[in-house]
């Protein structure tokens, strides 16, 4: 399987998940998906920044996740 086919499959899976959640929850589902994506991006960028500065620890990461939840 080459890279463009894999990207197409990932896009199709994301579209399927988005459609399923939206059809079940309506506009609330869209808001929940946006919230989840924003939280994931925040976690990823925070983790990368902490690792770049050599300050990443699992205890701090857990605390940040609890704070977000």
C-alpha cells in the first residue's frame, strides 16, 4: 500500500467517524468533535514543547490531563 492510498483511507475513516457522531448527536456532536480535536492538539503541542525543553514528566502530563478534563 502506498502513501496516497493510506492517506485516503485515513481521511475516509475520519469522515465516517465525524458523520456518525454528527448524525447521532446533531450540532452537539460537532461541538464535541471540535473540543476533542482542540484538546488533542493542545496535548500534542504541550508535550512537544516540554520534551524540547527537557522538562517532560509523566506526573506533570497527568496533572495537565486532569486539569483539561
